């Protein structure tokens, strides 16, 4: 039986928030370049453009690459809402997380390349008041990967 490891907030964080942020904040530098092509303070519009590009890069790194992850006793199921792949648990080489971001993104490092690359990033279910502590899903995945490598008799 499958168990969902990723948060239900993955959809808004992966699709809705980036679309709204990139569009709305992208309009400001665009309008500055269109309405004030020969402005005396040209550096302001370049600063806004660079800030928007930096914010867009950060949103890609922290939101757009998120995947939906579920697991059963033998496989990891990874989806980007368009395609789903099944990865054997024995392919997991390491599991890490970033405790500095409030979404605590978890990265599953794979031994070989999958359709989504060799790193799968997902946002685990939210825990209230768990600042800077490791999410239990990290140790759960490591244990599942470890037991899947042990030969059965």
C-alpha cells in the first residue's frame, strides 16, 4: 500500500506560487523598460530586472523542481503531475534535507540517473514548531533503502 511522503502543499508551491510571483513581479521591470526607455535613472530599472531574475532563479531552485513522492515496501513513486516513475528503494544512496528553508525540502540522492535526474526533491508534510530539526521522513527513507538492500533468504 502506498504512503504519500510529500505535502499536499506541493501543488501550490510548485505551480501556483511561481506562476503568480514570476508574472506579477516580472511586470514591474517590463513596464519600466517600456514606459521609460530613456529615463535619466536607468540603473533603477536594471536593479529591478536583476532582482526579478534572482528571485525567479530562487523560486526555480526552491519550488518548481519539487516532486510528489510516495512509497510502498519496494518502490519510490515520483511524479511531476504530468508523469510518474517508479524507482526501486535499493536505488537510494542518501537522503538529505535543508532545515534552513521553512518547507524543509528533502533530497533523495539516487545511485543512477532516473527520468527526473539523480536527485529527487520534495516537500515533506508540514510539522508545526519543528524548527531546525530533522524531519522523520529522512530517517524513514534511509531505513527503507537500507532494508531493501539486505538480501532475503
